[in-house]
């Protein structure tokens, strides 16, 4: 995965973030595409905290706020 760029939706937390971290360990560049830019009182993780973890794992990160329910958001992110 060295130098490959991977676009992962929902990667600010949960399984999306786990996939991002795993690929980052293999040297991938990760686009963190998720809605969360402000911390949630009950759920950990934002696109920025996930990006920091990806970089600590060895990858490069690009956090982008995207609501995949909105077609224009998705087009703009791509």
C-alpha cells in the first residue's frame, strides 16, 4: 500500500478509522472523509483526530468534511 491513496468514508471513528490506521501502517495516504469536525459529547473522534492518528501510524492524511448523504458534498470531495 506504499504511496497509494485511499479514500475512506466514515473514517473518523469505528471500523472506518480502523481500516485507515491499518493501511497507514503500510504507508498509504488516507483521505479521512467523514462528517465530524467538532467533538461529540458521547463519541470520540473527528476527522482531525483521526488524521493525527493516521500520521502517527506512518501514513499521510487529508481530512475532508463529507456528508455522504449529500451528492454535492461527495462530488466536491472527489
